[in-house]
C-alpha cells in the first residue's frame, strides 16, 4: 500500500485548525475559566469578583453535604458500571448462542440505545410514579411504600435502574461484536479441552474479551459520572435538596440555581482531577493486565 505524504507541512496544520479551534473553545477555555473562577467569590450577575484563594476548596472538603454527595457518586458509579457491564455481558453471551430469531432478539436489545437520557428519565418517572407507576404497584403488592422524589433510597434506586437500563445496549453491542470475533477453531478447541461451559467462558472466552471489557470499563465510568445528568435531573423532580445527586449534578445545582459561581467552579476542578486520576489508574495499572491479540 502506497503511503500518503503531504508536500508541505502547512496543509496538515490547516486541516487540523478547525478541530483545534473546537477543542480550545469548548474544552481548554472553559477549563481555564473554571480554574480561574475557583479562586474567586464572584457576583452571579458579573458585576464583580473578590479573590479568596483556596477558600472555595476548603469549604468543599469541610462540607458534610459535599462529602455525602461524593460518597454517593462513587457508590453510584461503581454500581451502575458493574451492573451495566454484567447484564450486557450475560445478554451478549445468550444472543451469541441464539439461532432462531437472532436478529429480532438483538434488535430488541439494541433499540434502547436510541433513547436520550432525559427521555429515559421520563420513562423512569412513569414507571416509578406513586399513582401510575407499574414498579411502584409491584412494591405496593409486596407491602412496601415506594416514594420517588421523597425517599432518598427510593430515588437512588430509580436513578440506578434507569441509568443501567439505558447503558446496557451500548455494552451489549460491543460485547456481542467481541464474542463474534473470536475464531471458531478456538471455541472448538476449548470445548474439547474443557467440557464445563462456565469454566470454558472464564478461562478462554473472557480473557479474549479483555480488551473490549477494558474499553467498556472506561466508557461506563465516564458515562456514570457525566452522561447520567439528564436521568438525574428528570428523576429528582426539581427537588434535589432531599434526594441523592452526583458531583456533576451538584455543580449544576450550586452554579445555576444557587448562583455560587466560585464554589461550583471549584467543584468542577475537583471533578476534573478525579477523572484524570481515574484515567491514569486505568491506563497505567489495569491496561498492563490486558493482552491484545
């Protein structure tokens, strides 16, 4: 294959300029503004600001409410990531074995991917509604009074269920593609060497899926931290005070509803540092255990 070369360095730079402008305008500039604002006490209407140094950060880490939100965010992220990956892997394994009606089965599992997070949150509201919710009626049948938007634990359950539900199709698509890319002769050799389907999966199939699984772990952690904003905003019913929330949603609540620009900027900086630390941990430690074929 003939290798393409540019006759002059100005052409590739020119082609990169639009993307660099987008990255600078929508990422680096907002990140710099958030870092700058985190050291100031700013007027919400832009009439002035006062330098307060590390006061916004000190107030965060001494706030019992913020630490409660941080603990819930870690719990929420870990649980949503685990459940979304485990359920989608199970469905992908079953779909890989289905022969009759395989296309219909896979389509039914994938169509949820087209649902936007706010719409998924609205579906969750209808399912968990105290008056018309099917899941609420099921809990009532079991003798439990389920109260979405009122009970902290009940709202957290709805957030987790809806967030997992909407993420399963994405993981399912990748896991199914990974399973179908495993050579048939490898599967046949594994069946001869190990008659146990459970052991054959964990000793042969899953290690071959490790690169796909690692990629999905990164994607799902990012999803749980950031992309669940629409689900949470819909489910808490504009009453976040008595309901659980994640760190991303708290940035929105404090910044746009509480008009605490400096405090919300400090929260966004802390969140960026957390994501950077998780990324380094994933790629420096976890990826070393992954073998690409």
